[in-house]
C-alpha cells in the first residue's frame, strides 16, 4: 500500500497575486526609490547599475533585484552551540522561538510586572533549552541592570551559557557591540572559518520605514554580509501611518523594502545568507498601539511566506504574541491563532513566542503557554500518515464488533505518537481539579515554568572558551546558577 503523508498548508494570494505584488514592489524601487544614508553603499549601488537621485535617494532597477535573487544563498543551515546542524531553512521547514528585548518581566515569585533584568534573559533561555518545542532563542528581556556599552554582549552571554540552541540576536547600540558578539560566536564555533561553515547565530536588524535605510542599519547589513552571518533585515510598517491603509499596498511596500535590503546585501557580498520578511500590522486608531494579536498581522505572515517561496528565500515571521497583559483567555486565543497561521503558511522562523502586552512584557508562564500551543501546531504540521500500519485493518478484524484495543500491542506501540499530551493544560475531572487547588492555567504554568527553569541544567561551555566569552562581554560571573 502506498505510504501517503499529507501536510496541510495555507496560501493567501495564489500565483497571480504573488506576481502582481512582486511587480508592485519592483515598481516602488525603480520609480519611487529609497533613501540610503551610507555613502559607501551608495557608491556600490551606483557601480552596480542603480540610478542615483538627489542624495540620499537611490533608484533600483528590476534587473538589480533579479540579480540579487539569483546570487542569494538557498541552502542556509543554522547550527547550535555544539556545532550540530539543527535548523535547515528550506521550504516549509518551520521553527519556533522567543522574541527579544522586552522592557518588563512578569515576576513568577511576586506575580507582578517589574523592569527586566539580565537574569531574566538567562532564566528564559534556560527554560527554552528545556522545552523541545522551542527551536531557537532570543533575548526575552532588555536588561536594565547591564551597562549600556556591554548590554548586548552580556545578553548574548546570558543566552549562550543557558542554552545550546541557536540564537537570534539583535544589535542596535553600534558596531563595537556587534563585533564583540561575533567574536564570541567565532570562539564558540572554533574560529572565523568554522563560523562561516557552521553559523550558530542569526542577526535580526530593522531600519526606519518607509523606504529609509539609515547608516547604522546599513553598517550592520555590511558587517553580516562580509562575515557571512545570516541576516534578518526587515521593515516594520503600520498601514495608515507609514504605509497605505490598504493592506495590499503596505505589503507591496514591505516587500520592496526587504528586497532593497537584499540588493544591498548581495551587492556587498554575493551569496551571503539573507532571510526575507516584514512586520505589517495596522495601528489601532483607538489606543494608538501596534496590535500583535491582530488578524491583519496574520495576513502579513501569509503574504510574506508566499513571496519568500516565489523568491526562493527563507522567511522570518511572528507568532505566539498577544496584546493581553497576562496569561489569560485573550492570550490563548491570540497565541493559538498566530502560531497556527504562521506555521501553516510555511514561515521558517516564527519568533515572539511568549510576548505579552503588545511586545512590552515577557514571562516564563507565557513561554510555557507558547510551547503548549506549538506542540498542537506541530501535530498539525506532522500531517496524517496513511499506511498499512496506521490503517490497522488486521487489528480492526481481530478486535471485531464490540471489542477494544486498549491492551493490544499496536496500541502500546503507537499511542505516544498518536495522542498529543499537554504540559499543564487541564484534562482532569472536576473533583480532582478542585482537590488540586482549583488553579487556573496561569498558576499551573507559572509553577511548571519556575520548577523546570530551576531544575534544568544546560550543557556547560568549555572552560577556556567561557573565560574568553566573559572577557569579551565584560562579565565576571555566571548570570544565574
């Protein structure tokens, strides 16, 4: 019997819509142009065929976009701290991880919001290291207790020392911090050449929309291209504010901005690894906030995933984030919807898992909620296998009318893969739930997360390497024990 494995998926536009959106994006680059506030990059673009307007305006012809797409790397693989290939970024290969740089943390002991600390970066990374559902980590807190000039390298060290999983790192404080973090990554990998062969981190970088690429953003882009650091270089566009209020118009603008980044990146170093994507969600005109749980943002994830397949590039997106301030019903609904849509779209890297309060607050229990729903989502992504073994016609015949399969070897062999267990979701009877303290989901998740983060011990960094990392980030001791 044929072995079939059906994998569900979602599309938004179809081939005609994708081509039309791409055509609009290239028209924006060629006719409207963009501001590039980096003199050396402007010179490189001019030498490659860009039309130069009044400084800093640059117009990119479609052939430059096509050339950049032709040279961009297709076989990006990201490695963990141990040098193992764990994230090949091919079509429909989906991975999940936290978001970055949250100003506040929901304290699991105090049950209240407070400013984030460096230990929150470490503790969330350790929790993610213990959760199989989390494939990569980002700094889930923006620590107020780290010196400004060392904050990013110290965040990176807090991540490296508490998980072996790949890291997606941000860098907005200047090239010095990025250079030090990259030296830390090379120390982990075994040198510059080893890093180029086995990259263990990705840089996430943003710029000022619409159609403006500031000097610092381009500096980061150039650095990543030259050192072959996989780069996520994405715009954040608010329809009705920094882009057209109609979603299609803002999506075309977002695609143009990401493609402009690709052109600059490939002009600097053809074949360097680049990851496509954008964040497009309307501003809530009532609250003037950027809603992470909006269904409009989910359409962005679908559109970017379709475009990325058209371009043959990996794609970065969002899921597992909420505008709710705490882990509650709203958080569950917005997490589940965003994770499932992004995954079914085929988004390679789904970040922001565990975000609360529209990207201002994080917590350990919100990461657990995200992991629960990622587990559900991965069950959908696994699809349905139809084979002689799974159809189990022999079992059905042996059991016959009125029988049961509870003690049959087939049940014992397959029940773990056929039934998806929860971490702390409630499946008890009412009386047992009552006897256990009648705790809601947030309380159970808080206890589970706190215990797991305290109990788990990540693979340590080798002694001399650890010493070098601490020298580079100027930290004297482990962030948490």
